[in-house]
C-alpha cells in the first residue's frame, strides 16, 4: 500500500516549540487558538454590521469561548472515558495535558453558553445560533488540522492513492504501529467544514437568510458538520476499545440528535413566511427604550 503514487509518509512533529523538558506548545493548541480568535473576529464583524452595541461582542468570549472549551473537555471525559473520570472527577482538570477534547461536548457547551449569552444581551436565541455557526464551521476545520498535526483520529486502512502513513504514535496506544496507508480522515472533515463555511457565508451575505429565515443557517451548519462527521466515521478507526462491539461508534450516535435537530430547524424555517428585510442590515430589537414626546416650545 505504501507504494501508491500519492501516498504521504506522515512523520510530523506535533510540538511547535519546547521550553525545557516539561513545557511545550503544540500545533494542536495553536489551531484551537486560531479557531477561537477567528470566531471572535467574525462575530464582532456580524455585530458591527447589524448595528449592535460593542458590549455584545465583548461578552461572546465568556459565554461562547469558555463554554466551548469546557464542554469539549468534559464531553471527552464523559463520552469516551467515563469509568476513568467519573471515578476521579478531579482528573478532568489534572490530566488536561494528556489531551482529550470532544467536538460533541464542545457543541453542547456552546449551545448552553449561547443561551446564556442571548439572555444576557436580550437577543433571540436563533439570532446567536445562526451567526456563530459560520465561525464554528471554519473553526472546526482548523481543529481537524490540529488533529492531523497530532497524528490522531486517524482513518482506516485504504487502497486509495492519497493515503497517509502515520509514523508517530500519538497519543500513546493509537493503533498505527503497522506501516500502512490510511484515509486522511482529518482532511476529509476539514474540507467538508470549509465547504459548509462557504455555503453559510453565501447564505448570510448574499441571501440574507439569517434575518429572512431564522434558524435555517444553524440547521444547514449542523448538517454540514454532523452529517459529514457521521459518514466519515465509516472510514475512521474507533477512538476507544469499547466501540468495537457497537453497530455505530460513539461519534456517530452522538451525531444523530444534531442531525435530527438540523432537519427540524430547516423544515421549520422553510415553512414559515419569509421575513422581508431592508437592503441594509439592521439590529434586532434588544431593549425597548421609552419614547419621549416632542413638545413645541410656546412663544410668549
């Protein structure tokens, strides 16, 4: 299999730079930082474009970023290693340098964080979901590239000419000791997320769907992320041993509720009348301020 024309021998060092023997910065962490920074910048652009107060952009970090990071970490511990972490919950924090982030946990954390964000800023929940989904799609692509740099979440063996031979064992225990070509599943997902991002950008800027059909963009984004994740899992190695006996692996079962929710959101958005809007974007009503009557000044 290694002799295929386009096969890539992947021996990438995941460490960006190291200080001493115990501290290092990995490309995976840089990809997460890039995803978060880009998401914050894009959301700020949406807020300014629609004439919302600057404080709305400032609060997205606390309710969006922190919720995503916490959710992804807790999600991995509960979904993939429950026996280990439920027995010793403090290890969720102490073992953080050993890795372990779950995209489904990140999604759940973000949903909770955005609900709090929407309440805090008196915005419709769907308003926040439709717009953050654009940033989530492109951010997910960067995170999957981080997985590639880590040589993790690898694909199943393949005869296709573009297979990757993963030379490094990361994390310890990943079944890549055999020098065989595998599907670059991380790249598959990253490409799907980029396509999803481009579709959402088109719907937002060219079709104004965030305002005309609330919920549609969020539903399309869920399809682009979780339906592709569900399908690509068929050409990936299982992450944990207990998944070997499952008809669908953990990633697929966790994707099913999001896929169902996506179709419900799209159906609901399409069956409602289109909300006609002005040419220039306008901000949703955040908080009604009392109007004062203009009185004519009396002439004496």
